[in-house]
């Protein structure tokens, strides 16, 4: 009889709190969610857990109740929806977004032809590119979602990525889930905007936007799924944790958006529209197109208080 033994390996380690190779849990919808076919438009998945392209809907026309309800279900199930070559006016873009609630303005960003339409012209201040973030989490009621249209597209580059933060949460270790259960974090507009604006531009808004606290793990108000609700643009610390521990834990949580399995990447054409659920996602605009121009316009939908 030949006995086999496990060979000895030299001492080895990798840094703690990393993203590791191996299988991931990839669940697109909550457990127990009943999926149904889409009957009023075509839907083509663009990612395993996030992102779908919608065909057969003209966003320049008023939405019927049934189409709106089916799009709402698609948004909950896929988190970001893409509509090719819609070429909406500002009024039409606002009207589409308005089906999901009150629109919000942002005094920190430039506007287009309408005060409720933010214009992101990358020939001026390069705000919020090359960083994973969720929009306006420094508000007491962060945005429900946003509708973004590309007006001008560079000849190469300028893609946008979105990450499913419920999938990101699902793949945390049980130890980390226990550490952040019930924890709250501080969100502040200054860290994100101070990368691009001088102090005199930000100081007048400090009273309007004081730091706020939100849960580190947010439950989606409709699906009930747990999502990571901290981001590298606006989250400064976890309440009640020593600074070193807070920083370490936030770095771990921030990097969960970086796993490609949780992402979808979209290459734009002029007139394309993306509609995403800001409660469930983070996004990343890739600044790789200099010296060319990229112009986008965004309408944001006011949300609820995270819990």
C-alpha cells in the first residue's frame, strides 16, 4: 500500500481584506422574486447581474401606464437600462424621468437649457470621472435614480460602467457582514467636490448640505435587497469606529465595486440614454478620450431616506 502525504508548502500570505480569485455569488434578483416575460418591449441583457438594453420604446413620446410599469420592473431587475439613439430634447428627458417622481436640482453642477438638466461638458471641469460613486449621497434623501443622455461622443473612449452593489454585498465575507450590520456612515459633499472646485466655490453650500449619516448597508425600498451604501466620493467615516478601523473597512467596501462580475460597461453613441437605480448601483465614467469632447446631460430623480 502506497501512502500519500500532502506536500509541505513554504509560508505564504496575501494582504488581508482583499478581493480574491475564485467563484462569486451572482444573483440578479432577490430570493423568491417571480420573474415574468416583458411583453411591451424587447430586452437584451448586457451583463450577468446588471444592465439591459431596451428595444421598441420611444422615450420622446408619453409613456402609457402599462409600459411605465414594465420599465419600472425592468429597472428593479436589471438596475440600469439602455436606450439607443433617442435624441431627446431637455423637455422630453425631464418628462421621461418625471414618471418616477419629483426631479431634483444640484447647485454644485452646471446646467443645460433647463435648471433641472445638468450638463456635463468635459471640456470644462472634469467632475466625477475615474471614481466609483453613487450620486448625491451627501443629501438626506439621495437620488432615486438618474436619466443620462450623451449629446456629444468622442471618437474613442468615454464609456461608463455600473456596478450592482447588492451583488457586491452578497460576496462579502460573513465576518465583514457582521461588522457592518447596523452601522452608519457619514457622507459629505466636500471631499468629492474639493477635488475639482476651490474652497470659495464650496463654502457657500456648507450650511445647505451639512454632513449626513446613512446606513452602511441599505435595504432597497422596493426589492428589500441589502446593498453596500458607501462610496469613495462622499463617505468619510463609519460612526463609532476608530479612525484606522473605519478607514480599513471603508477601503474594503469601496473596492467591492471593482469586481468585473458585478459590472456592466456601456459604449455610447450620440443620443443614447441610460436610466439607472441610484439606490442599488454605483457608476464610473471613464476619462480616456482626451483631447476630444464628451457632453452629457443628466436629470436626477429625488429619492427617499435610506434605511
